């Protein structure tokens, strides 16, 4: 299936979860915020939230600095 991740098209397996996508995209166990179709998906739902064809996903992670 085709999704859009941070503005770029991406292929992924049907019913991929947010957790699986984070692993595949290299975010692993980083603290990130995930938005699917303009709605935040709580971290507690990352493992159960399955993506659908055409979804738009934005992943935002904090960068420390001074």
C-alpha cells in the first residue's frame, strides 16, 4: 500500500502499525509524536493503530539544543 510519510511517498505492507513504521523508518525507540491524517496517535496506541492506503503520516522528534 502507498502512504505519505513526512511529505514523501512510501510503500509499506498492508495493516502496518505505527510501531512497525517507526522501526522501518529508523526511529526505533526515539521519543516522537506521530500524526496520522492530521490527528495525533497517542503512544499507547502505536502498536494497535494500523495504517491504511493513502494515509498521511507526520513524525516529529525533539532535538535538544541550547
